[in-house]
C-alpha cells in the first residue's frame, strides 16, 4: 500500500508540474476567466487507452469448500473504453463531470491459474472554488458500478457486482487561454464510505485552432481498493488503470 501511495503522490507531482509548465509557456495568452463570463466545454468523444492494467482479487471459498484465493494478474488487456465529459465555469467557481465505460481484464498463467474480467461504469462530478489564480479546491462524488468475473484454477467462475459511491476532495488547476488550455486534477476519497481508497489524477492540454472547436490530449490514472459481500463472505479487489487520453472538445 505504501508503494502505491508513493506512486500516486509522484503522479500528482507530475500532473501539477506539467500543468505549471504549460501555464508558463502560455503567459502571453488571456488568463482564465478574464472576461468574467460563462464558459462551457463539452468533450463528446474521449479515447482512453490504459497502458497499465493491474488487478488484484481475493475470492472467498465457494459453498462446500474450495475455490478461494486469487492474487494479481500478470497480463492485462483492454476490450474497449469510452470516456466523455463537460465543464461549466463562471468567475470563481466551476463544475466538472465525466463518465466512462470500460471492459478490461487479464490473467496469470502459472498455478494457480487466474483469469479476471471486469466491466466498469464510472461517473465523476465535482464542484470547485478558485482560491488562487487558476488553482481550485474541489469536492464531489465518484461512482463505480463494477462487474467482476473471476476464475481460479479449475473451480467454478466467481461473479460479483460491487457498486460504490465515494465522496472525493482534491485540487484542480485550470488555465484557459485563447488558443490553448491546460487542466490538471488530483482527488481522493472513499474513506470507507464506499471504497476503502479511491484516487484519481489527470492532466490534459486543449488546442483550439478555431473558436468553438479543439483537440485534447493528456493522461489519466485511476486507483480503487474496496470489497463486496457475496453470500455472507467478503470479496476484496484492487485495481489500477493508467494511460493516455485523446479526443475533441467544443467550447462555448
């Protein structure tokens, strides 16, 4: 767990370091919210390709004994993913929301053989208050609706459908220039309300060649640790996904 925390602290540092660098390179552009008006951004299509997929599960024994155990996958795979979102800002506050569908999994060939498949529906919404220049304090909720299909050795498939609502708090950095925007967020939550630990970090840069249309690209990291009760027994899971994102945006 300590290693994972260090990894996410490092990721947050990279995210906000990259954000600061992007802002330094665009000082000549107009500052965020300088006109004091409403700003709306819609991302109808965002492609997310997790390059790193890490899943660890602990399956309870099936009725009659046997079938318990689990561990970490060795070979991760992505079947498909879709991500979209929008943001609304006005003067000192902003709202961000996004959603994700992804199907992923992996296996461990050596004994005991382990195969895991996950369908995930994810939604995230936060409100932010600007506290200094382009820096925001943010808070909101994140929803995970998951379906795990796990097979350990030759035992029957084990299925679980955990769903969690997690309160999250964190920081956001949002720079909006005339031709270039840069956005970075880092938030965490769970606190045992839904998941035990729920952490996310993201960074993306938007290039707007024309006033209402632009291209966006960046990187996103998601980490979730939680459990579900199935038949009176606990099923524990931990998953990490990280990879680049790219898509289009409309700006109003």
